C-alpha cells in the first residue's frame, strides 16, 4: 500500500504485524511500546521525518490505556488526585517537550543518537529487573500488606471497592489515601513536577512515559502495583493526548490511514498478550527484549 503523507510503500500485513508486536510487548512487559513503535516506523517502514514518527508512535501507545483505565476505575484502583497531579504536570511538560523537539529534533541524523540513549536506558532498566533479586523481608512492609489485602479481596470474590482507593485528606502540602486497609501519603508537589519532567522527555522522543512513571511511583512513592497500573495509565493518557495535539498544532500532518491499520494490530496484540504471556517466562521475554534494544541502540549510534 502507498501512504502519501508518510511517503512510503509498505505491505498491509507488515503494518498489522508490527502493530501486533507493539501491543503484545506493551501489554506483557509494560514498557518499550513507544520504543518499538518508533523503531518500526524508522527502520522497518523507512519514514524519514522524525516529527511524524513521534506523534504516530505516541498514538500507538494510547490503545492500552484507553482499554485499561475504565477497567481499573471499575475496580477502584485509580488514585484520581495523584493521576491529575501527574497529568497536570505532564500537560505542561508535553507542550514544552513537543515544541522543543519539533524544532531541535526534526533531523533524523540528530534524532537517532538521542533516541539511542533512551533505548539504552530502557534496556538497562529491563536488565536490572531480571538480575535484581528483591527478597521479601519477614516483616511485611505497608505496600506488601496493602497488596496482599487486595489479593485476598479478589480471591474472596467480594466488592473490590470496599478495599479500593479512598481519599482521606488533601491539601497543598499533604495528600493521604487508603488502599488495602493501609494509608499512603505524599507531598502533592512531588508528582506534579516529576510528571512534568517525565512528559518533557517522553513527548520529545515520542514514547509513552510509563518506563519512568512506574519506577517513580513504585520506588520513590512506594505505592502498590495494584494502584500504580491504573493511575499511571490515566496520567499517560492525559499527557500523550496533549503531546500529539501539540504536534498537530505545530503543523505535523499525521498519516491517518497508516495509523488506523497500525492501531488495529496494536489492539489485536494487546488482546493476545495477556492470554499468551502466562505461558512465557517473564524474565525470558524481558531478556530477549533487552538484547533487541541494545542492538537497536548500537545501530542508531552508528556503531554497526
């Protein structure tokens, strides 16, 4: 098929296959969806305009949050005020990052090395997840206790909202919420400015931002993964839409026929991923993806 806006001719099956790969990896590993989307458009499809690649790749990573967020909401697993803070900072960061990137990273020869640095970072993060052995202490932490309480509620078949997110206190200096019979608190300014910084980077390079948001909420804020998934997905949805809209406002014309075909593949991959991933060793998939990303990074830095 010929796609005039992208300036390429590509088989329909390849678009569907690559979209399926992006959806599969993103739904199983929880990261690298935007990276693979960009790599496909640059190296597989042959698109030469970085300013087209960035919003198209971000649009591909929107499918999973659009499907997942309503499900998390029904399970009372979204901390709305935290997502709003991350998203508000993300909106500002997305406007700044996409505007700067539109001017400064508009040349593919400049974009590739910068993109390679991000690829190496995500590969290192995946490697850390494989080799880092986090042994549970005998005394359960607050995060672990909350997660186990939620798991018990799931197994009992009772209403999840009875033990889900509940806001207890909100002010300019402190936010407190309860989840899984445990209380969590943080300073609202922390996620606001962190969300802004993450959005600057992700919008500038055309990725979702989950690879930074999830570790931040888990390691720095020490929140349970049951809360992180839906909250981060909602925040990513907010700043990704802002970034894509700003690229369009700046004059980038998206190739909608091509994007529509890719999104069909992403939806199929996102549906297949959760069903198939339970038969694949988690570290095996992460290890394979890590090796692929390292090779991509070397390729984009011109080392081979």
